[in-house]
């Protein structure tokens, strides 16, 4: 898999944001500015992606925040949604708990708060993936069951199918799913 690359601006400076997928993912994201400049120390830096090349009429699905589910993620997701303005519909998917984040744990509380904030901001365009996975296969600890995961965090093909069905159901409810010629 190729590294993830996105053009945009960090604190108003144009450049390229890169996440090494093929190397050590723990390295995180690196911003490569088009021109050198010293960043302001101790300030939360904001990256704003260039507008996304989404064809008019397309549906965009935004699913991020798992790696850093703190409160600022909701603002970042809002910026992504704004960048997808050419889409006819933008769905925002919620964050799921990892195997070591049972209900009541500090990490679970952060995820619950983020999902509640995303639901508040995006209302009918929010898909609660955590609740969807738990409805498909209940668990005692509030963590998606092992058969829906390929590891401690990522979904298995069965888990992906559950999420795909939830996306389709939401698009049908929003009257954004293509109708067949026979209906």
C-alpha cells in the first residue's frame, strides 16, 4: 500500500501531509512545506486539506478519528466535511472501541464523547458504527466481538460488511441510494 499523501496548508503554509503506511505507522504524519519556515513553538497546528476532488452528485463517507479520538477531532472532521462540499451527501462515521477499551475505561469514555459530539454536529448524516457493530453481535464489554475484527482495532471482512450495510441503510433513509429501474 502506498503512503497516504494529501496536499493542503498547515497554519497557512502550503505543503504535503504524509503518513507512512508501508513503514512504521507509529511515525505518524509528517508535513513537508513547499517553502521552509519556522513553526510557532507550543501552538496547536492546524492542517486544512485542499478541496477534495469529489465529482458533483457523489456521496462522500468520512471515517476518521480512531488514532486520535480527542475533542479536537470533531473540528477536524467538520473541516473534511466542508472540503467535500461538491458531494451530494456526506456521511460521517463514528469511532469504534478497540479490544482493550471496554465500556467504562478512559479510552471508551473519550470515544463515547466523540461519537456523541459527531452525532450532535452531523445529526441524520452520522452513522454510529460502534452501536451498529454491537447490534450485529452484542458483547458484554462494549467492544466489537472478535469475529468482526481482524485485529484489536481493524474490522474483518464480516465487520466491514456490517458497516457497509449501515451506510447503505442510511443512504436509503436519506433518499440518496440509487433506485433500480424496476422500482
